[in-house]
C-alpha cells in the first residue's frame, strides 16, 4: 500500500483485488484491454476507470465499517493522504525540483503498471452465459510469458494465468498452465511493442481467435 501510495496510485490495489479479479475479461473491468484498442487509448480509459472503481471500493469499505467515507476509514483517501504527505516531505527537505522528479517517477510507474495490465489480457474475453453471468476465469483468459528475464525480474508475474486461476498462490510459486496463450515476447519487449499500436495489433490480433 505504501509503494502504491508513493506512486499516487492507491486505487490500483483496491480495484485489483475486488474489481479486476472479479470482472476480468468482461465489459465491467476497466483494465481489460479490448481487441483493437491501442495502448494509449487504453491508458486514457483504464486510469480514470481504475480510479473511479478504487474510490468506490474504498467508500464501500468505510460504509461497511460504519466509518465516515471522508475519513481514515476510507483506505483510498488514507493512502492518498500518505502520498501527499510523502510528496510534501520531499519538497520540504529536498526542494520543488525533487518533488517534481518524484511526480515524474510516479507517472512512469503508473504507465508501467497499466501497460502490464494491457498486455496481460489484451483482447481476451470471457463468454457470457444464458443467465447473464460469465464463465469462470480459465487459463485462456490471460496472456502468459515464460521468457526467463521477465520471470526473474517480476517474480513469476508473467505466468499470469495461474495468478487469476489461483489468486491466493504466492507469485514465486506461479506455474505455467497448459492452455494459457503465450506472448511472443517477454514483458519488457511486449510493452515496447505495445507503444506502437499498429505493430502490436498486427502481431497480436491474429493470435486471439486461437
């Protein structure tokens, strides 16, 4: 929570656990990239969507605890206050230039975080059933990557299908599940490719039907 707060993005943790894992691969999930949606369009939609969902989750938690939604019982506002406190401390001790550098690093961190979300689920949808619900999350609903550099740097996060199928499994123990679609590159290469949307779509769109 402190790390996300330091990047001025506390909503990610709130939305990820109670929103993304529940709604991944459906229109209700703001951080599931749609087929044909470029990275920059995705970021413009996902960041506000994640923020709104994160605030709603924090407000709901405060209400369940019978605490004020504008007080410390709301984890969204609590973590945002931590972020502002950290920024003001940096500005006070090191000056406005350091605070500006902090904000720039935070923005880059948010870009990387949501870019990873983009490549993890791009174009993969869960089938809607006759009763209006959606099929359970399966290995085919997350792009995997078994490239060793990305796996080592991100503690097996690229084995993302197992993370969604077994959310309580520690990252270091994530497995490569049979049936999970594979990214053609590791995470660093995939993010770089995604910054050029026509190239990304040319490579990835033909892989989605399979």
